[in-house]
C-alpha cells in the first residue's frame, strides 16, 4: 500500500470518528484507573449515583417496561450502571427538538386524517379494522385504495424503472434514502435531477449521515447543493460523542414523483443494490412501485422530515396531486372537499345546460367563430 492510499484511509471520516470515540472511552478508563487507589470510596460513590439514577428513572412518566429494563442492570452493576444510563439512557431530546417532532406529528395528523378509512374494512373482519386503526392513530399511516402497485424482486429490475419515471417528472422529485453512494446508480439519477431542476422541477434530497458515513464526504449536502443548485440535507448529522442520540437514524427509502408515483422498499442508492458492484456476492433486495392515492402519505412523510431538517414551513396544498381543476383547489382547503366537489359538479351541470341550450335554440349562423 503506497503512502497516498494509506493517507486516504487514515483520513476517512469513519476512521476519524472511530478514533475520537476511542479517545473518549480511553479517558473514562484513565479516570477509573486514576481513582483506583481510593477504590472503596469511588465504589460507594458510584453506588450512590446508581441509586440516584434509579430514583430518577422511577420518578419519570415513562413506560414501566422501559423503567424495569434500566433499573435491573443498574442495581446488578452499581459500580458503573449510573454511567451507562448517563451516556445511553438519560439523553433526552432537547425541548426545541421535542417541539419540532411534536409539530411533525401534528402536521401529519392534519394532512392525513381526512384519509383515515379503517371502518371501511369492516367487511374484512374486526382484525383488519383494528390493525388499520392502529396504523392510523399511532403511525399516521392510512389505508389507501385506488393505488396501482408493482413488485420488483431485484434492484437490477427497479433501476431502469426509476430512471424512466424520473424523466416523466413535471412538478417535483423528492428523494429520501439511508445510503447514497457515488456510482452508476446515483450518478445516473443526478444527471436526470439536474436536467429536471434546470427545467423548473422542485427537486430535493435527504440522506442519513450515518448510513452514508463511509460513502459520502463530510459536508456533502452543502457541496452538492452548491454545485447543482438542488436543495440537499442530511438527517441527524453524526457527531463523535458517546451518546444514544446518535442512534436516531432515518432508514426510509423514498423516491417520490409529483405526488402520484413513488418507489420504496429495501433499495438504497448505491451500486451494490443493483449488482453493479460486488461487495458480498449477489445482492438480493426488493422494491415496490406505487401509483395513486397512497403516494400522498409518503409525500407528507417526506415534507415533515424536510421541515424538521431544514427548519422551514411548507404549504402542503402545493404538493397534493390535483384531482379537481385548479380553480377548485382553494375551495377544497378553505371550505372542505365536499363543498369543492359540489361546486365542481354544479359547474359541470351549468356548462352542460348551456351547451344543450346553445345546441337547441341558438342558430348555427349566430355562432361566433
């Protein structure tokens, strides 16, 4: 291995992060060795801290199963149980992030509640209704009809289909993936994204910082956005600290086109998923194409994540696929879909009456050409 390759390996982002985490662990070990001469005092001090940790856990308004899962190991290993809890269990979200996540949930409820239709599954039995209701109320995932689906058993199969659908985009393209890696797959998509962005299509990209830790350079989002003009951001930027917060990752795989077409599944945007790069032999992963109403749920999920990562507010009316003519869209959101549909039908009836009247009573010679 030459010096250039060695330097490239040593200065990889993952190597630097691993080194910083190792240094933190080493410092903790050194502190323990430093106090080893006063072991008995340190031990009982740790026991006291572990008891305090247990009292804090008991006093919190959390799930009882969660409490027991922490209390038992802390009491079994009081010498360092408190430290493990401090590093991994006591890290709560900041008030600001908690408010942002609560806002995401409220937005999803506002945008998707109208699509809840668990009761319509009553002919399929109580189990179907209960499962659908659970998904609606706890995951904000309504059950949809009027949706075409196509299953792809391999990434090799979905790759050309994704490129074909991306070329058809007219309004927006949203990509949200755990892993993005430069190569045939991603580079082919980027060329289309740049063309669509230049044509006025709203293109946005979200990737997970840990998932792409070994595939993308640091600050890739900023560089990509600067070079292409396409808005791009990473979810929960990884920091080399011993904290359970870094385990909050975005494993979604969404490719959303105009709110009516989407791809999801296990495929990430890396060449091994389409077997253009062999890492562990032949890669078997799957994907699914959706066309229809169900895509709106995925669109809302993406937009709420975009709002969270970019700290912006979106007008969701801009992104919902149009089923009514544009002049009726504002009526739908301001006065309800029932009012909009009634006005639309009334308009159709009025036009029909006028057409029939013109056909029967207005002489053709009077027609304006």
